[in-house]
């Protein structure tokens, strides 16, 4: 994502807003520190509520998910105390 400084944002605001409306959001920074993020109103906004369970029935988690790769980890740390 593109970051522009405050001066550039003021100078090219029309162009930047048009790009954001077309799906290319940008960040405005003051003194090199990000201050605001400009996104199109119809885009997904960070921090917006997310639907839980929307993939229900479409994916499955293996029964041994929490143990996957444990053999490799055990071998990596053999003899470490």
C-alpha cells in the first residue's frame, strides 16, 4: 500500500482519492509516521466485524492438527536442556 506525506496528499488529493475509489487505498503520513488510511467507502474496512462460521462445512481441520509437525520439533530439540 502506498504511503504519501501530508504535502503530497494536499497537492494531489483529487488524483489520490480517485485511485482510492478505484480500489487502490493509500496512507497519509505526517513526519514519516502513518496517520490515516484512505479507502473507498464500499471496500472492506479494517476492524469491521467479520462473520464467523462462513466456511462451515467447506473446510475440515484434521484431528491431529495440534500435533502436526511435533515429530520434527522433537527431533530439532533432542538433547537440548
